[in-house]
C-alpha cells in the first residue's frame, strides 16, 4: 500500500510539471506584441464634390391632342424636323361647323339689313322702339352664334404651340381621333433643363444662379456647365431630398437621358482622411485604433464625406496620430503593438 501511494504521488507530480511546461508557451504568445501598419493623420487640402443623378428635360415639351373628336382631314407631322410656332399640324373634319357658320352669316346679313331699315324708320317715328330693339337683338344674337361656331372650328385645328422639334407621328391621315389621342409630340431642345436631387443638408450650399458641372457623356466623361434656374422649396418627405433644376445651353444630349451632376460642396478644405477599412463600426459609435506609447488605444471618431476608399474625419483625431490600418482584428485595448511600417493613403488605395 505504501509503494502504491508513492507511485501515485510520483505520477501526479510528473503530470503537473508537464502541464506547466505546456502552458508556458501559451502565456508567452499572449504577451507577444501585435504587428500592425499605421498611417500618420495629416491634414490634407481637398475639394468636397457631391455627385447627384440627373435627368435631361426639354425646355418645353407637349403632347399634341385634338380638342374634339372626329376624322382627320389634314395631317402635317414632319417627324424629327423643326417647326415654327403656329405651324398647322392637323385638322379634324369641320364640314358641319363650317355649314353652320355659313348659315349664320346669311341670317346675320338679313338681320343687319332689317336693323338698318328699322333704324331709319325709327328716326322719323315710322316704327316704335320695341320693333327696333327686336331687330337689334337679332343682329347681336347672330354675331354671338358666329363667334361660338368659330370657337368650335378653332378646336378642330392643331397648331404648334411653340417652335421646336416634332417627334414621331402616332396616327395616320383619315384616322378617327378623340381628345385622348396623341397626334405627336413637340419639344424645344435649344435649351436643355437638368433635373436632379440633392440631400437636404446641401440645401444651403446651392442657390439660383450657381454653376454646376454636368457630365453629359458617361463614356467620354464630357463636362458641361449649367446654371441653376430653380429649386423646389419643399423637401421630399419620403427621400428627404431637394429637387433642383439647372439650365444647360447648346447641348446635343437627348431629353430623358441620364447625366451626372457634380456640385462643389466645399473648396480647398483642410481635413484628415483615413482609409475606410481602418474604421471599426459599432452600434453607437465609429472607432479607430491608435498607437500610443506602444499600446492600442480605441478612439471614437465622427466622420464626414466618403470618397472612393477614404473617409473624412471631423472629430476624434489630431494631426500626428498613428492610425492602425492593418492587424485591427488582433488589437485589444491597451494591448502591445509593434509598428511594422508607416503607410500612405496612395499605397492603401491599390
């Protein structure tokens, strides 16, 4: 029994020594510093440009509809060509109205002769005033009927409301049309409007008369200048965006096309930029890791505008701070850090 006790004690001591030897390397690994790369926070001169999606709108645009129903007796739609204001585009059959107008003209001529004769007789007391008033009322009534019939005839005529380019013809000669029928479209493309939206936070940065850059050709990245002509006073409650309209002179871009609008929100501003992947997102805050006295320090920051791979830091960083850009996953508060190299923003963009 005594020998068994001594043997058991020896096995326990041997196991304990072995366990200590196995745990020793783990403790040494935990104390090893984390190797990281950093960038030095440096204020840089940047121009903050806001990019917005825009749509090309014709300066004037209208769909040509007939005001009355009937058969087309005349159609002049020079597709894709320019027409001047007042050009006759189409005419609806007005034979019945023309006949009514001619009938009223004949009755008016007779009424005018009767009124003239009675007026002369009234001057010598040949008729009483009541008879003359009836004749005069007939003249005025026929004139009103003619004006009414003429207004109906005018509704059968479709003219170009302004000078512009006519679109594709939608009907054929002789077709029966109604007020819902589209004959064609006409657009004024000498001046082009650009409609775009901006977040409401930029509302104070844009005013009527400001110049904006418009990228009319996405492939060639052609930039044109446009002048802000109007701003919608009410913010869209669904998107919290402002609608802005700018006027673009002498462009060959087609209405309805997509363009990019570039607005310079701030010019030559000094700010600190860091890589976007150096930020640790949190439920409430955004953090970065700094190297201070060889240890990791977690700092809350406030960010501004975001670019392709960098983020503007408004608060939380001071010039000269060493911001960790690699090895973030292994850094812990007050853990030892070993700086491997100092990077530049240009290097981290690749």
